């Protein structure tokens, strides 16, 4: 609701206007729960509610004024006892809150400070004349007035948390369908695993939504996309999507410039509304003509909603329209401006589970939805959530206790730093963790565990300046580590790992910043290769430490005049380069210093990491809430059989990106927002990557390449750990061992320890958590 503050400029801008905001139609009641006679007295049958300035700075009044019908005022003007206005000094002590009257109309309530302790006033509004947006703005304006009176500061300094703290926190038994609930995101229908598992409809307060703001100058938002569908809500206790209502109206509303909201309503009620953004984790199933997504309440608890369309045509139209509007919201640009050849690429990114990559044979799929008329609601969307998968017993029997032992770097008393980066060795079975200005070195043992070896303390430049390393990378057969000093973006530093000391400062260029550095080729770190590849926000270049003076190779340097905002890069075994950006686009290069052979359009979400298979066939890009897997093989045209690194894709035949994301109802069990770490391919010794690994929150997640190539992007395994994952990667030369850095410690997990997502695997507690670890101190 507090996002409406952006619309309040006109309310506060005119200092000469005594009235900030007005509710034009309502009735005022005095409610006395403690009296024996009637507990509800009508004060004004017709009234107007106004928030008004006073003569004292930062003090305001809530004023309720009687509205007379024609001729009524004249009849009463001789009555000296007639009281046609009530005013209340706006203060937190009023306990002002939205509610619902006994007649089912929206209302505001506040305490009668001159009456008994339970006495209160209630202003009941006509919902046909005072819409939800106006009510929400009125409530926020009231809270802003409270903020100014309480703090003596301008309302413009009030953040969402400040206003939230001023809201009435008491119980209001009559507020079953309150305006406040209108404004809160989420339903309380979320079942817990400990509850009875008998399928039953979860309880859903109405509506689970925020008020949809109208564009400036308009009373109501414009409808830009609409459809009819059946609405379901996922119930954890039963593991089923439970029917909420058939034939609801699903609309996307334009509430401002590139501001879109999904709203679901019916003749009975408003079910929900939420802003279109990546955190929705929207998942479309072509096979089942359905859409599933996540919803976060004000406490950031997670829920999963599902809509099922009546026919394929309705589903296709909604999916295509949603993809366009989401793209506009993320890119803040009209979809019509996108080149026709790129529109298909963007729209197909939302087609999740029915398209194969390459020539893989089509697999049979189990239908996930039972007809509501035949069975009890809709089954769990894309898999069994009963608690055991088809091969879970095998998984339980082959993992032992590996990965439960924590490797901890000794920590000095008072040290407040945490682990921030992980890099895995290529030659000597070592892993390195950056913690403040220290680097911990961990040995890989013969029984697939990690053991603390040593710590490199007080990392410093050759001039003695201590710094916290960033973007660390092993180099020259693990004999050196290249790193950056955040305060010097024009240089790299080389640490000699034998001595544990920074011995060289490489000045790259006086005018070109270094934002990131990657190896010359995927496995260059296993060789004595000296050169590196670096990039800035709009430049790509080769770095040669052997050059005198500046280390940037002028003949292999590409500078873009536009701000491309490059964010990450990776190479294949031949040195071909993939570069991604915060805009969401990806460029594929066969050589440094020349134009990209292929440029893949941006979906709009920033790409925080990218990796490439050794042969260059597949690229995995990581966004916050999903991964994108791209097959670079050109399937038709003049260069059929070539890779997008070497030749440009035909303009009308861009590759179809496959979105790898967690199923929304799995996220509901996890009960935390999705925020992936940069995904990596495994590095098997015989070539041919088999897995992708990433992490979100306290979960590590792996996708099997064989399944993903066949279009099964919904198949993955995971494991819950005892703390948030900072970074993760496969051990070099392994498809089984995953090394995971957490804020305080390091673990190695075998891929077999990851399980199919079920209620058991998603909610099980790790064998050890941080509370059970005692750090060794100096």
C-alpha cells in the first residue's frame, strides 16, 4: 500500500490549501460496546471526512462534517444544539484503522478519547462512491500526519517501515474484510506440514492484495489484458491446489507508465492484486493451459496461486500478452519498438516445459491436474508432494553423512567479517574463501571432505595498503591468485600463493576500468597461460601481464560508445567468450576486439552470472529468480551446424531460451524469496557436462543436463543447508562433489545428497546448523 506515496505530490504540494484529502460520502457512528442499550448510535447519517491542516505546524485534524440534504439545513439552523462537525487531533493515540461495518461496507474506526475505554467512532463509506484506492490514500495520508506530529519531521522522510510502525496493531473483531486486508499482500491460507493432511480448502481472507493505484488524472487503471480462468491456491497440508472459485476475471491493469498489476476478481469478491515483477516467479505450463506464480505477504511469507484457462487459445493469448507486459515493466520501453525477429525470442522465454533442445526424444509426462468435478481439487502442479519420490529410498541409502561436517576458518575474537567469495582449485585440490581481508585455504580430503589448511591474513598491495579482495581468480596452475582492490578499479593484483603475499600490481589502463576478469579459456588455469580477459561496463579486452607499463592489449580491445552495462563473462575451452549485462542481453564472441557474432535480446532482468560448456554448445545465464539455458547450435540456414559464437544466427531463427526456475509451490514450502547464486556447469574429467548447480537462500539446487535438453526444465533436486549459501561450485574434474560457502563455514556435498523436492526434503532440518558449531579462536 505504501507504494501509493508516489501519488501524493498533489495532496501535500499546495500549502495554502487547508484540506489535504476528503472522503465525500459516508456516515458517522458512535459505538459503545459496554452499554446495555443499543451499542451503535448514528451521529451523522450523511457526512464527509476530511484531513485538515491546523494553525500549528505539523499538527492536523480529522474532521467529520455533516452533509445536509436540500432544505434540511434551513430547518435546523435555529437549533443551537445542532452539532454539524466533529474534529479530532490526529495522533497515534486515536488508534485509527480501516475496518468493515456490520453491513459489510468499508469503514474507518478510531478511539473516542473522551468516552469509555472501548468506545469508538466509525466512519462507514459507500464503496460505490469511495473506491479502494481513495481509501488507501486516505489511510496513508493519516499515517503521514501522525509521523509529522510524533517526530517533528516532514512526511517525506517517512519510509515504509516508519508508517507501518504507526499503524494500529490491536485486534478488531469486526474487521473481517478490512481495507487494511485489501492492502496486504497474501493470504493466511498457508498450511503447515505439522497440520492434518486431510484435503480441505484453505482459509483465505479477502482479498489478498494491494490496492491497485490509478494513473495520475484517472479514476481507474486501464485494462490491458484479460481472460477467464479457474483460480486455485496451494495448500501445504494436503499438497494440493485447492479450488477458490471457477470462472474468475483475470486482468492486467496499467496503473502508470510501465507499471502493471495482475488483478483477479469475481462478482463475489476481489481475490488478489499484485504488481508485475520478476519475484512473481511466473510459470506457464503449455500442456495444462495453466499459470502458477508466487505471492508475498507483508511479512514476506510465500504463497502459490494457480489459474487454469478453459482452452488453449485463451492460454496462448494470455501468455503472450503477459510476456510482452512483463518485458515492458522490466525494460521501461514499449514492446512495439522491439524488432520483429526478437519478439519471438522474448515471448518463447515463458514457454517452460514442452520444448526440447537439440534432437532429444520426447518423454511421456504425467498429467498433474485432476478434474475438479471428479476429485478433490487440483493435485500438486508438476509433481508428487506426498513426501517421497519414486527413487527417494535409493537416495537416502547412498549418501551417508558426507557434507554434514563443517569446515571452519579460525576466527579472531571480535571479527565481524563473513565469507564473501569462493574459488575452487584446479590442480592441488584446494578451495579458497575470502573473508574480509583474509583468505582461508581448505584442503579436499580423500574421503570427500574439506579440512581447514591455513589462512592468509591482512591481504595488502605491494605498497602495504590492506584491502578486502574482490573478484578473486586462480591463475597459472593454482600458483597465483588474481584479485581486485575495490578502491582501485584500474589495476589487478597477483598474489603468490606459495608465500601468501601480493607480489605484483598490474596497471591495466588509466582510463579503462576493470569490473571483472575471466580466464583466457575455460581451463586455462590448469596451464601456464599468462593472459586474461577483462571487461568494464562498456569495454572488453585482453590483459597481458608481461607487457611493460599498462597491461591492456590495444589490438584486442573493444570499446562500446553506448552504456552496455556488462556484468559477467565466461569462456569455453577454445577461448570463445560470452558476455552478459545488467540489461539482460548476451553477446557471443569468437575473438576479443571484434564485434559479437551473436547478440541475444534482453528479457529485462539483470544477469548476475554466466557460464559456458567446454565445447561452447550451451550457455547458462543467471538472473535473480531464474536461469536461462541457451543452445548456441544453429539449427538451420546457411550456417547450420555452426555455433552462435562462430556465426550469426539467422535473423528469423534465434535460439529459444529455456527458463530454469523453481516451481512456485516449492518456493511456498521454502518460505523465502528466490535469489539464485551464479549457476555453474560441472567439470567432468572426460568432458560432456551433466549437471548445473546453483543455490538460493539456504538451498543448493541442481538440474540434470540430460533432462533439461529434452525440455524438462521442471526437473531438479535440492538440499536445505543450515545457513544462507554465499557461493557454490563443483569441485574441478567432478560431476558429484559440490563445494558450498556459507557466511561462517564451508561444506562439500555429493550430488547424490540432493533429493527430489517433496514436503520432507524441502522442510527437513540440516544435520548440523550454525548454532551447533563452536569456532576455533586464536
